[in-house]
C-alpha cells in the first residue's frame, strides 16, 4: 500500500467512524484515533458479514453505506460488552 492509499484509508475510516458515532446515540468512545479504528473495523465487519450473507462476492469490499452499518454494529457491540 502506498502512502497515498494509506491516507485515503485513514480519511475514509474517519468519515465512516464519525457518521457511525453521529447515528448511534449515547456515549461513544472518544478520540480521533478510536474513531478512525471504528470506521476501518466497521468496514471490515461489513465486508466479511456481506460475504457470509452472499451480499458481496469474495474479494469485493463493502460499500460506503455497508461500512457505516458495520461501524454502527461495532459501536453497539462495544457498548454491550463494556458494561
């Protein structure tokens, strides 16, 4: 992965993480690094989940909306297990 590709992944992770935090009400983990990680892991969850449900072909990444849904699912799971 090139440096430019890495920056794009970080920016998309940030946008997805911010949208997920905005959609999910209540207390959320704070910090820009945590938000980026939530966005990136959410995209991964959406990709794997979509492939398991046969929504995406193997090797096909989740779309932007799917990534946001994956990040929201991750935030909900983090809340359930942090209590």
